[in-house]
């Protein structure tokens, strides 16, 4: 039987706080979501002033990164490069940059999704959350 690390709620909150700190440093208003390896929501925080729609988009970015086992930027690039059929893939609902998986010992154990600013800025904030662990 295989074993792998599992993200705790404290660690999910550490990721969120690090991501929010990066956003605040930059003057950005974002929503940050952390999911487990199956894409199930563990924690979410939306900053004051962030558009409400971001609270729907951020968890979907995180879920897509978790179950897709790669950054959502990769899916976005695939579609933009002509693989539009991928838009019909089941459960892949947020193919926008800003979702990043947390990989430990070669296994995806969680993912973080950020929404609220430009795609590369969302990714920068998400990666700050990953770096906190």
C-alpha cells in the first residue's frame, strides 16, 4: 500500500495567510482557496474589496490544479494553443492561470487557487502560499 503526506487545516491556513500577505504587499485584492488532493475545499478567504465572483473562481482553480496534477496555466496554454477540445474535459472547470498544486515527495497533496487580479499576479500569490510550506 502506498502512503503520502496529507495537508492539515493549520497548514492550509498557513498557505492562505502567506498568499494574502503577498497580495497585501502588492496592493492586490484577491480570494485564496486551498483544496485537498481530491479538490475538496479546506479553506477560503476573500479580502475586503475583492470581487465576489472570485470566491467561486479561486476554489475551481485550486480543484483543477489538484485533480489535474499541474498548474492551471498549463491547461490555459494548451487551450490557447489550439487544443480547444480540452474545454469539454469533465471536472476541469477553471483553466485560467492561478491554480498551483502542492507537491510533496512526488505526490500532489493539495492545491491553492487565487482569483482577483491579472493571471500572472494570481499565480504569484498562489506560489507565495505554496512557498510558505
